[in-house]
């Protein structure tokens, strides 16, 4: 009887850890593409057959170049964004993977920058032509009226995050979000079990749906543990204004034991503000960010955060857009992709 090949067998053959091989097999984030490809090639070579992702790997790899050459142009997918998406933004690696995948289906991605003037005058970017576009993906489009304008075009549309649905009205399109609740609620439960009682929130929760959900997670976590929310510890600087954040932090007569922050950069800004003010009493404040940005790993102390699985976001975006192109009349969908709480030095107790 032929011996069943295991993940450990592949790891031993490549002199890698079992965890590294498992990440490649399950298409998880956090691996260099060259490492992932080496592992998958070895898995197929050794006859590993437990996952369809691996079984189809060689066929997909061999046919990708031919397919790209032979596929007819399926059309343009327009990316509308109101900000510059740099390498620290969670969407950057997501877009890299998304672009690769749509290219294999014959589509091409074209980015259109939405300027403040476009939003003010309710106009589309100058080179945007509806006739050339099969679908629209929006990133960092948080103005509700402008979102309504995009939805009125009648094109298959996906928003990755959106304006905050504080009134209960969500964007009139498919919506992709990361899970903004679980990690924060888990964190609050964990630290309260260790005696932490005073917890605050920093971030403009009126900025976007993700920030709003993270604020709701803070409130749910506090409710679950029976802790009172003290209004003075809720720091909500409009549009993330650092001067307003500094004034609000400096105006506190005491500090909480921990701050939940809307993202990593809000957490880092808050820590730097307190550090510059030589607030020695703040050394015991725990900070939790969100996004697992490169800066969260290089900042001192390293920042506890919530990791977003960007490849899973990319595949979800692809599935939502392609099915919307094929079935334009289906009901709008809201999809949340799982996230993971990562504890580092900034929350050590």
C-alpha cells in the first residue's frame, strides 16, 4: 500500500518547519512567493493529494502563461480610490493578488484617483469611461453621497470598506470587510480576566465602516465583561486630526489601563504624543492597534494588533465581483473575512 504523504514529510524533504509548509499548502499570508512555489512544487512531486489547491497547482502554473496569451480581453475592472495606497496599507498586498487573479481570467485593472474636487463637485475622474468598464471596485471611498453616485452608474460594484452605516443605511452595492469584532472582543475579555478594568478607545469612528465596527467591538467587549465605558477615555479626533488627538489626550486627568485603537497608525501616533509629553505615568498603558502593518512590527515597543488576511480578502473580492458580473440582479452581499489577534510587547501585563 502506497504511503500517504504528510505535511511533515514535505517539511523534512525541504528542511523547513511544518508551520511554513502548512502556510503554503493552505495559501495563507506571510510567505515569500518563491518559498510558497518551492513548497507546492515539492508537494506535487511527492504526491501530496489532500488539498485541491495543491492538486491543481502544476496544471495552473503550466497553463497560466498560455492562458494569459490566449484569453480574449474580458474587459476592464476599474479601481476607484480617494487615497494613495502605499505598501503599509492593508489593501496593497490584497491588490497585488487580486490583479494576478483577474489577469488569469482575462480582465485588466485600471486605477482611477478620486480627488477631493471630484467628491466636492460629484464628478467622476476625467479618464473614467463607463463604456469600457465591466465592474468597479472602490477602496478608501468613504463619502456617502459620492458612493451613491458610483452605485447609480449601474455597473457591478464592490466596496472594500465604506462610509459608516451609523444610520443603518449601508452602501447600495456588495461590501467586503475584514472581521472587525472578534479580535477586539477577545482582547478585552483576556485583559479583564487579568485584572484590567479601565479601557478606552482612540479613533474617529465616523470615518469609515471598519472604524465604526471596531468602536462597536470596544463597546460590546466592555458590555460583555460588565465594565463601565468612561466617556473621557473615548478619544474621537475628527478626521484623525493629530492636534485634536493631542489636546484630548493631554486634557485627561488620568489614563486608562489600555487603549483600543482604530488602527496601527492611530495607536503609534497616540504613543508618540504621550511619549513627547514625557508622560512617565503612561508607560503602563497597553495599546492595541489593527491591520498588522509593517510599522507595528518595527515600532518600539512592538505593537499588539489584529492581522488581516490579505490573500483571503483578494479571493473574496474576486468572487464577489465575478459573480456580480454574471448575476447583476442578485441581492447585495456583505462579506467579512476572518482576522487574528496578535499580541506583542505593547500589551504585556
